[in-house]
C-alpha cells in the first residue's frame, strides 16, 4: 500500500468513479483472448518453422559451398561403369581399371590436377583394391580416386545409402600423410552395400581454384541408381502389391507350378494369367527357364536378402518379392532356376526368373 | 487448457476496479470498458503462463494503463469527447467537477494520481505499471494533487 497516499484526493476520485457499474463482457473477453492465444501460438510456431527452415537452408548452402560452374568440363564414364564424374578438361585422367567391380559397378579412375601417377607399392597401376603410394605427390596438386570397395563381408557395420549429389563435407579427413597432402575418403553405400570408395587428396600448396574444382568434381560424382539393372531387364511395379498373406509358401508355389506348366505347354494364354503385368508378354522372355521333366518347385521365402533383386530392382521390390526355386531334378545347382513372384489382388504373379 | 473458472473469478473480482481506473484516466466510460475488456482478454490469452493472482493483477493494470495511453494519444479528440460526455456520466456536481479537474491534468499526472491515490499502489508499483522511474512518479503525483486541489478548491475538498 502507498503510505504517502493522499486520502482526500482518493476520496474525490472515488466519488467520480464508484457508481460506475461495468457491463459484463466475459464471453467476448474469453473469445477474443482465445483468438489471441491461438494467433500467438500460431505465430510462434510459424516463426520457429521459418527460423529452423532458414537455419537448415543456410546450413545446406554453407555445407554444400558455392556451386561450381562445371560447364565445359569433361565426363568420365567407362564402359558399363554405372557411375560417372566430371572434371576440368586440363586435368589428367588415369584409368586404373575398367573391369574390377563391386555390387555391379565397374572401373576405377584417378583424376589429378597435376602430373602424378597412382601406383600401389608393387609399382602396379592397374590394381583396383591396392594401397596407393603418395610419395612425390606435388604440393600444389589435388586428386580424386574412385575405386571399388571390394568385398569385406561382415567386418563393418551397415550404413545408410549415400545421398547424391555429394558434398566435399561428406568426406572424412584422415590423420594425413606426414609431409604430404591432406587425405579424405568416403565409402559409397548403395542398396545397403558398400560398393565404392571415393578418395581425395589436397596438396599443402594447392591453389584455391584447384580446391574449388576438386569440390565441384566431388559434387559431380554420380552413381546410377536406375532400375532395372544387373540381372534384370524389368522390375515389377509396387502399385498394388500386397504384403505376404498367411499362406505365401503354398500359394506362391502353386502359382510357380502353374507358370512352369504353362511354359512347358507353350500356352501363352495360361502363362499370361500367372505372369505379372510388368513382364513382357509371350514365351520368349522366359526362354532361360528350365522346364525339363522331373522339376520340383520349392518355396525359398522372401527375397529381402537376395542381392540380385536388391541390386537389380531395389530393396522395396526385394522385400515384396517371394522366391520359389525350380529344382530341375539334376544334382547341378547351376541348372536350377529361381522364380520371383509378387502378390497382386488377383493372386501371385511371376515377375522374374534367374 | 487454462483454468477458465479461476479466470472468471479473477475477472469478476477485478473488473470494476480496472474499469473505474480506466475511466478516471480516459474520462470516457465506453473507452474505459473497451480498454478493460481488451486488457482482460490479453490476460486470458496468457492465463496459465501468468501463475499467481498478484502477477495477474499487475499484468492487467499495466496493460490497461498502456491501452489507455494508446487510446488517448491515438485520439486527441478523445479528451474533449470525454469532457463532453461527463454530463451523461455524472449528475452530481462533484463528479462533474472532478472529471473536469482530471481532464485538465496531463495524462501522466492523471495516471499517477489514479494509480497512487485512488488505486492505492505504492510509488514503486506505480513506476513499474507506468514504466517510469519512482522519482518521476513522485513529481507527477505532487503536481497532479496540487492541480486537483487548485482546480477543485478547498470547498469541495473540505466537503469531501
């Protein structure tokens, strides 16, 4: 309370106001207050979303760095490599191999801004999986080397698939080479498989222009993710594919048997009823399927772990596909055929064979 | 969800006081009721965030005073209109004289006198509610009281 209060003035003021009985507006106060609360929360939420979006965008822009103008650059894409990169025309390309492969991708290539040849400790220049000798790497040089990862089953954990386009910030720096260039690497994962390695080196005296070009080169590295590929020439649409029902083993096997019998009889009409719409019509696409007497169909379960399907048509198709093995009755496994089926609303359909 | 019943209790307990304070500052009953309603609506939009009733009282008084200031500064003719309305509001001569005297006070002095003398807030609280310094409030209070006494004369004061 105000100990200095002027009670005379207070009384005078009170005389002027005491008989004022305000109108009760509680309803409109609550409605207006609620609207203000809603607007305030909406504003805060919107501001937060905009702020986070701006931060994310800025992080993306900063993380990706300035976009390098790659007009006039050349493209390296070997015969059926399944991947490519772009490089400044004055840089040197060292094709290490066009045959070594991992996961269906082929070839290894080094691109350098300076005159330098990559060799392994034996002096070979065609070893895709070997170590690289960096002795003598020019201080003003930069280099990128793309090569298959080789097969390293079970030794390393699985990582998410690599997203393209790459950024130089995706690469991991190593402890470096004493007195030599800074070293970076990136394992490339596709369809759950570590297929390739991208390595980069930056000399201690490399120019900003060459480093920027190196970043642009890394951003240009692209691995072909289009399906079908590998063992398959077509893949099934997943539009109305349903998850496996309670009896996939029996029903899928019955569909496979129907498929083989129609194929053996040359009955295109019956065949069309059990072949998926994603496959070409007719008998010829299935010429490789053995229908000799004595075959037996054996259900082999889902194809989610089948590398052929994962690589050829993607993991989503693999997890929706059921496999049935056609055992031709001979001891040779190489003559057996695996049929790949999906479950449509109208029944099980064969979409592939290998 | 905020506690509507608790807010309603607070509203009914404090509404008349807030409206009367606003009336003494704006000298316009309609403006006073509108300002009070908006101050309570703003309080309701934060009800649950503002936890104690003490804080709620301070919030609604402070908001009301700001809105009064905005109304009067935003509408210069408001003061004349308030003086014009006084006959409708007050039939008694005393009330008319008081509102006349208040209307002649500068806004800050009027707010200081209403909050300090009529509402009974201490100098520190008045300074907080008006967003100014205690020393300034003291000056406004002294000048406002003196002006009121001079305008109303010792007769009314003694009658009171």
